[in-house]
C-alpha cells in the first residue's frame, strides 16, 4: 500500500507552492498534476488547469488562447467543465516505469463528481507509488463550491477524507502562514523517506 501525505489549509496560504518547490529535484520522476492558476493581464485568476507535475514551473500562468481551463470565469460566474478536466487529467495519471511519486494537487473538489477520476483514483490508491498532494480543507471547499455551484460535494469530500485516513493511513498536515517552513520540511522528509 502506498504512503500518502496531503497538505491542507486555507486557500492561497502556499500549499501548492510548498509542494512544487519540494518536488523540484525529482520532478522528472513524478506522475500526476498540479492545479495551475490562469491569470489575466491584470493578474486576476480567471481559470484553472491541471498541469503536468513533471513539467510545471509555477503555480501561476498568464492565460493564453491555447489554454482550455476546466474551471473558468464567464460573465462573472465560475463554470466547471468535468469533461475538460477528464481529458486533461487522465493522461497525467498514467504511471510510467520511471515514476517514483504521484502528485495530486487540490483533490476534494469538483473532480469528485467525475466517475472516471474516482475510478482511476481507486486504482492508484492500491498502487505502491507514494502519493503527495493537497487536499481541500472544509473552508477552501466551501469557498470553491459557492463560486462554482458544487454544493453536493461536501459529503463526498468527507467520505474520501475518511477513506484516505482510515483505509490507507494517509497523513494530513495543516498548513498556515506561520508554519510554511515546517510544512516544507515535512514534505521534504516524506519525499526522502519514500524515494530511495
């Protein structure tokens, strides 16, 4: 059974940045994805895409016409397109022989309504590959659910949390603005323990 560590905590506290900085030395051996914010010319978040954990270099990216976000803003409303999420994410979850770590950023949100994602996640959880990720906190989930009209997901998010902790022994580390260094050290320690 895989070992798992998930960071959780308030939105924009730096969880994904901690994760990305920690995986840099082994990034070419990471499967999975990191949620990347798409920014408009004014620096405002206008969408999200799942970026390849092997190649991403920043949690923020200027939006281009080539980007096809799975969560995006249209006429002041946030829209989630799970078919786009599945098209972009499922290839990133295909494990390669050289992969030593699976990165799952920002799980516990919209993807819980994707049967394809949940089915793939079930298979990945029984694999031996260690998993490092970010899990939506209740407050983060509520904020996102209100923007994107995903009110039915809280029960699924809680169920997945219990599955991860009770059946798979996942560790959760709560990040806040006062413990970012400790969070990074915990992630680096996890990587060192798991990647030999």
